[in-house]
């Protein structure tokens, strides 16, 4: 299963942060154990960062999102696509270890 973690940096020691404005999306595949760090190109958008981020995550095939906070528009996009949203805190590596 492909999961994504909203993070403030491009490594496993990064902290979980809010979804639409996070610095990086950390994609983790629970079957292959592969991790991919993708910079959030919408983090400084004037508007619609959450929606665009959510659409990107859905297109990349994520089934679960781990985030500190999420706006209502991004939440709606993810839920409509069947993506589970999990409130999280701490480090990326801690979430990956639990997966």
C-alpha cells in the first residue's frame, strides 16, 4: 500500500507537518519498503495549495495520508478519492517504523 507523510524536510528525521503547505511529501510503499521524497511545488501557492496537493497525492496512488493538520478542501478531495487521513505528529521515521 502506498502511503504519504506530510513533512518539513527531505529525510526520515523530518517532522510531520500540515498537509497543503508541507515542504515535502514522503511516499512510502509498505510492500516494497521504498521511500520517495517529493518537494511540494504548491507550498507557496497564493491559493488552492491543499486541493492541488491532494490531487497530486491521489494521482500518485496514495491510500493513506499522515499529516499534522489538513484543510477542509484538501480533506474533501482525499475522502472523495477514498484516501484515509490519519492525524499524526513526530518524525517521518517513527511513522514508517509503525507501518
